[in-house]
C-alpha cells in the first residue's frame, strides 16, 4: 500500500475556517497523508501504524516543503535561533 499526500488538505493536515480557527482534516486525521490501495482508494493511516511509517512520512513532508519553497533543514529546538533568544 502506498502513502500519498491527502487529496483533501494537500498535505497540510488542517484547514482554517473564515474565523481563522484551525481544524484537523477529517480525511487524513491531521497528518496530511493517507494510504492508497492498488484500486486507487485512499484511507486514513491508523495511529497504530505511525511508528512503522514515520520515516516515509518524514520523507514525503520534506518533499512537500521543498515544493512550496522551503530550503532549510529541520533543527532541534535547542538549535533554533528563536528559542535561543527566549533563553536570554
């Protein structure tokens, strides 16, 4: 079974309503990706599968971020400049 970007939220995992309130995507459950079977049917990835597919989800998310123009790399919280400023 393939893992693909959610067709409902396009990988974001959430929607923002007219009032600016965010809500998880009902289709993917907020993770932005779904399983797709050989017949082309998408279904939510169960929480029990998250650990087994986490590496693939990270790869897909990195690809999605690059598509929308992000060029950086993930940093651990203690390496993030904004968090270092808060400690001062």
